[in-house]
């Protein structure tokens, strides 16, 4: 007697509209649809690199599941919508399953600022941001995390300048799967351009005075919680941030999204 065979799993068709994120399983290249050339779909990754792929049956992955990309029935201009970080915004985004790699920041304010500007990119890439609430125990936390080739760790540190406590802590880390970057500002608030929050410059706070409290007192912003709301609401895109922070975060995202596919 011939047994019944297993039902063949159908592969859904997905219209390759501009902004749809797909992955080529053979190469691991992942990007958003930006157009068509010579009968091929053009994908662009978060670094602006483009590649052409044939529209083969079950030829792509979306959210880890095989799909068949089909060309829209009518010609559509791709049109580029830019995210807060300056990357191509992905329409109808569903967050990718989180990677094993992580991006650590010092505190909640750092995490909220990174989310405000790079949140779209991080969801595309499946990168989770976690606040450390200080880096005094960084070496122990890194050892507990257990970095590896498929499990990279990026750490964003405030006030990473020569001779600072932060620089001495970071100097003790020696692991090729860990990258620490930082900015020179005492607090991540200061990495927001003054004009974005309606001031001429960040006030100077005497040594020994809590920086956030000192800033709020000098600007009449009330308590630090109220001051932070003012700061965060002033940030609409990467243009509202100082260059050292932008570069530091971009390097970390590149680092933790390399070599894991």
C-alpha cells in the first residue's frame, strides 16, 4: 500500500514593493527593494550597497521564511524615504529576530537616544540595545556575556577621553569580539547639538556637581527628568547630534552585524 506523502509546504508570493526587506540565502545579503534592472530585483543594504538578484521561485527569505518575490503589476517609482539615521527607511517593517550580538550603552538616556535616531536600523538588523547603568563592572559583565564570533558585543561609553576613569576601565578589555567606542562628552545629553534644544551652548558645570542637575539648574529646566524630556524631544534625526556620537554608534552597529549571517 502506498502511504500518503507529506503535504508540500507552499511558499508565499510577496510583491517586491519599494522598502520590502528580503535576504538572499545564498550570499546572506539583506536589503530593501529599491527597484528593478534587467528583470532582476535590486536590493540595497543599510550601508547603501546595492546588488541585483533574479526573481527565482522561493529565492528569498523574509523574517527567516522562504518567499517568492514577484514584480509589482504596475511600474512604481522606488522613491527613497530616509530614516532618522539617514539610512533608507523600510516600509512595513517587521523587526528581524534578535541576533545573539548586543549593543550596550551606559544608561537609559543613552538607550533612548540611540533608539530615537537608529531604532529603525536596529530593528532591520535585529540588534538589541541594553543599558548597563554604569561601566564600573564592565570587565565582569563582558566575561559573563561570553563574546564569540557569532556573538559580538559593542559598547558605547560616555566621556571616553585620555586619562578618564572610563578610558582606564576600557583599556583592560582584550577581546577581538568586543568593540568599545565612545564620545568625549561628560554625558550623552551633551552629544545633542545645543541648537536642537534651543540653547546657544551647554553650560559649564563645576567639578563635584552632578552634571545633569547643574545643567538643569543653570537652564531653568527643573529636575533632570524634565530636562531629559526637553533634550530628547529636540532630537529628530542624526543632524541634531554631534559627529563623535554619530560615528561611535555607526561603528558599533557595523561591528555587531558583521560575520554573523
